[in-house]
């Protein structure tokens, strides 16, 4: 109903109807700040981050977005809403979205493997990724480098999992999390305060988190987010709480070491 209300305000409800399919927004990298967070004269209208509420905001070629547009996403990603002040008043729009970013290894896209095909200068690479500042990356829970595909398999491997199976696993994991947090009013691991996570995670798993914090591999925010990852991995595995294996995997995914 929240998503339907937003679509009604944007004038697009007739195209979607009332559905339980989460929204998906993929703005072009030339999108302005106003188109992302919302804008307009009088009272501001919702932007892409509000249209992605309860769904996914996919930003392909993320370093190509303007630095200002990227920085404006910091507060909504943390608070779950955006406040827009205009001449006729201030509007508060919900913006609880899942952020997914994709980027090439460099401006030319060939700085993978031994990088012999790359024609970029070092300063160009630095400038390219400088737009993804530390505070932005600190809010991205999973950071993974995708290696190039060496060959095309003629048939699915034994360990491959289809999208439909993955979907069912995610639905089961979210149902388990929802049942666990039902008495608190939370819906998933992303909504759980860090204090609850720390109080209900095993001592052995916390030791790994404290080790990552002491070695400065992760900030305190990073540790809390790695802990949420560990709980999600435990839900996917059908466990009641994360152990050292899930915590270690959560830290590696968070610290870009996988």
C-alpha cells in the first residue's frame, strides 16, 4: 500500500496497479540530483529513491554519476526517508530501498586480470573511483569484485542454483527473520538495531567482529552491517543464529576480501 500510494502520487499507479512485486528503479548515470531525491517548484515531488521504496535502486556505472548526486544519497540510506524543503513547505518521503551499484574497474573497463589492455592513466582511475567516497562505500554492505568469465559452460554445473530456487530461499529466509522479530515490530535484519545484534550473537562470532574492529579493517558501522550479513547468512542456511563461519563470511563480504 505504501508503494501504491507513492505511485498514485507520481501518476503511475494505473500502469502497475496494487501489487506485491517490489519496485525497481534504474536511473541513467546522467540523472540530476533532483531526479534522484525529488524536486520541483512549490511542493517537491518524489524522486527515484522514493519510487524505489520497499524495492531496489540500481545504479549502473555508479562512478559516472555526479559526485553531488551520490552524496545526497548518504542521509536517505541511513535514515530511510528524505526531507525536501521548497517554497510552499517541506515534504517527507519514505526511501527505504536496497541499493545496488555496479562499476567498471576503470574508465576504459579493461583494468582486470593483468590489466595489459587498460589505457587509463593512474590519475584517471583515482578520479573515477573518488566519487564513491568512503561514507558512501561504508553504507554498502556487500562489496564484491566480479572476475571476468573464462569460458561459457555448455551445461549448468552441479553446484549451480537457478533464480527460482534462489527466490524461494530468500523468501524462506525473510519469513524466518520476520517471525524472529515479530514481537519487536521489525521486518528484516536490515531494520534491527546494532545493540540487539550484539546482545544476541554468540561470543565466538563476536570475537571475530572485535578482531576486525581492532585491526581497523572495519568501522563500528561496518561491524554492525557485517553482523547483519552474518544473521542473513544464518537465515539462508536455516540456522537460528550466526556462528563463526557466518560471521567470517559476513566480514569478508563487507571488507571486499572474498
